[in-house]
C-alpha cells in the first residue's frame, strides 16, 4: 500500500513539473487552434477541418469548469508514460540520476511547454514512447500496468488522426524488427500485442468521438481539397494562376475569377 501511494505521488510530481510553464503563466498555454477544440464539447459541432478526438478529451475542461482540467489530464498521461519509461528502461540508475535526466528534459526540450498547451500535440511523444515500451518490455509488465499503458496509448492516438498514422507505422516497425530478430539478425525480440491493442483502441475511440460530434463514423477529415486550395492561396500560386487564366477569352472560366482581386 505504501509503495502504491509512493508511485502515485511520483506520477503526480512528474505531472506537476511538466505543467511548470502553465503554472508560471498562471493558466494553460493557448494556441490558435485551441478554440476549435475546446468549443466542441459545448456546442457539439465539429469544424470541417478537425476531428472529434481532442474535442471529446476537452470534456475534462468542461466538467472541471476550467482549461486546467484538460492540462492536468494530459500531463498525468504523459507523466505516467515517463514514469514507466524510467522504471522499465533505466531501473539501475537510481533516483538521483533519473532525476537528473528528467531535469534535463525539462530544461533543454520543449516537452513541458507542449504538455502545458491545450493542443493534441501534448500527447504525441507519449504515443511513441508508450508503443516502444509495450514492444520492448511487454514481458516485464503485469496485466494492470500493461492495461494502463494500452489505455494511455489508445487515448493519445485518438486525439488526432496523425497519431493513429504514427502508431500504425510503429506497429509495422515492431513487427518487422521482431520478424528479422526471429531469423537470426541482431535485433531484440519485440512484442506486438500491446501496441496493436493501443492502435485498435485509438481507432475505436477516434471513430466514436467523430460519431458523437457528427453522427458519422470516420477517422480523418475529408477536407483534402479545401486544405490544398488554402495552401495554394496562401503561397500566392492561386492568384498567379487566375491572373493568367481569367483575362483569356474562354466559354467557361473558373468560378474563382470573380474573386481573383480579393
């Protein structure tokens, strides 16, 4: 019981350290895209170019009445994955050296700044690390710890479709390296089941979140043409194209010709 309480306090302490930029700022950090995500659980509508995963995750903010609920929830997920990483990958270093490594991560990487921000990017690193832990150290995990990492992995994957793509790539890599190791090549044997379970959970949560927001089941927003047009306009290529095409006599000019000067 005492050991369990110490572990809980350790994870809580790591989470608090990860939130130092937000604590210094006296509020979680906000990005331009934050508004779209945090309004979803209030209006239950999803912008065309978003997905619902992080919007549903943002319910933690609505339930607690503050963006702090979102920041704390994502900090706890990242803190638990980091705790397991130190426990599984560097158990012999001792708490002083482990603390020094963690301090270096806080001081010399963007990790605490990203975790303090209300954005799905906060969980990107946790997805990669949790997948590797499940692949490398699955045999050392009991059912509860394995289950906790799978849940963290699934939630982290669900908040953004790119996380599902990243995790899918990692699953392929885990399978490939294990296959090579089984044929005598100098690679460590890896376990696939935890990463696959996390991927399946992430896909299910993502699809369910999108269904909650729109009534439709999908993973990625169907806005490729819209985003491509936005890039063409932003880079000035659309304006150059219209300047060439619109003055020419033609039976059917692009509809955008009427907007070429705006």
